[in-house]
C-alpha cells in the first residue's frame, strides 16, 4: 500500500520540489494549500490521482485535521518573509507549526519534517528568526522524533533572490544592496527537497540539520556572480544599515496606514535586521554529509534559469560563439 505524505505549502517554492520527489518515490502526495485552484500543476508530478491539492489553513485546527487524515508523514513548508493582513510571523511560523505538530502527534503520524531557516534564534531581534525558532521548539515538543531542516538562502528557477536582482539589473544601472558584506551559503532548492525525502523515508536521525551549499559568499559577491551570468553591468551600491532601517520603517508604515493596499515587498525593517547577520552553517548541527547528500554548486544551476535576463536571452551563447569564430 502506498504511503501518504501531507505537505503544507506543497505548491510553494520548496514544497513543490518535495512533492515531486515524493511522487517519484512512489508515495501518494497531498498538497495542502490555501488556494488549491492555483496548485493544479502539482498533479503532473505523479500518475492520475497520486498528487492531489487540498485546501488547508494552518491557522485553523479543523482544516489541519482534515489535511492530515490518513497521512503517514507530514512536511511543513509554510513560512513568510514579510507580514501582511492575517499572515503574521507568530501565527504562521510559530503557532501554525505548533498546530501541525500537535495534531500530527495526536493522529499518531510517525514522521514530520519542518522546514526552518539558518539563523533561527529565540533571542533574535528579528521576528522572522525568532518565530522560526519558536516553531522548531513547538514541533520538537510535540514530535521529538521530527527532523528540522535549516537551509541558508535557497536558490532555484522560482527563487525570489537571484530572479529579483537580475530583474532589477535588466532595468537599472545600479543595484542597491543592504549588508554587502553579509555572508550567505546558497543552497539549491532540490537539494533541500532531497534532504526532506531522506528524512521522510526514515533515513535521518531526529534533530536539526543545517543545510548550506558548497560555496560561501558575501551579498556583494553573489551579485557579481549573478551579473556575470546575465552578461550585464551594474553598479553595486552598498546601503548603510542606518539608512536601510529608515527605509524599512517607512515602507512598513506605508503598508500600515494604507490598510494593506500597499504591500511592502520592497524592504521591511525585519529583513534589515536579518541582513545584519551572516546566513551560513554554524557547524553546531549536522548537515548534508550526515544525510548522505552532496549539494550542487550554484553556478551549475544559475545559468539554467537566469539566461532570460541576458541582453540576447537564449541566443547569448550563440552570439558569443560566433564572435569568437570571427576573431
């Protein structure tokens, strides 16, 4: 009999890769999301009826109960980068994670994977980092055998990091960067999904795993890598933290006074606080090696999806080859 996994946020950036891997592994996959009508693409990851989107709201017990009915394992990929409306850091990343773990434990579900983040810290000044840590603690309180995955910044075709800045570089001659010296350890999204698959199959010891890619680079260096990939030039302009805090506060205030009509997707004060800290593995927890996995280098993947930001798009390499032949 096929095993069933419920993936909360299974149509999101990380969740869809986990869903695809579990479907390929022969599991039935239930993709629990707030807008199932926008998640029909996940059906294509498996055979007919193997992958099904289902409505679920992690702020509601009954909704979570229904999504977990009959499940053998559960993954929580739900998280937010900025608050908006009813989606608050506390309700989503702390209370939501606790609700899933509590109900999963009550139903006797044996395996849970919680997608967290490097930098999760209950004492952090950042609400994002603090609630990530509170969510981890709540999960382990209800399900001590759970596996917590803490990735560094995640990249891939649907990411909101390299795609965002590449889009900016296509339109403007300058790239404003908050925390240019802050270090990151970018990790490929499918490598995070592979780690979740190992855990769901019972091949990982319970506990926290820090997931970082093979390269460590500063924010400025990552922008330089991106610019090389898209064959463009742009001036990288460091934004001082004091100025970034003022900007973040101002955009947050604008969202508040506009009653949400303006959604702050530019820069929040909480994001500025996060950018003040390095986002790399600490060595205090096991990583990919303990899971038997080897992460992919980012430069092997970036060209596969950043080509569309090049001046000649998909024809850039052909033109470069022709130019070399002429010389």
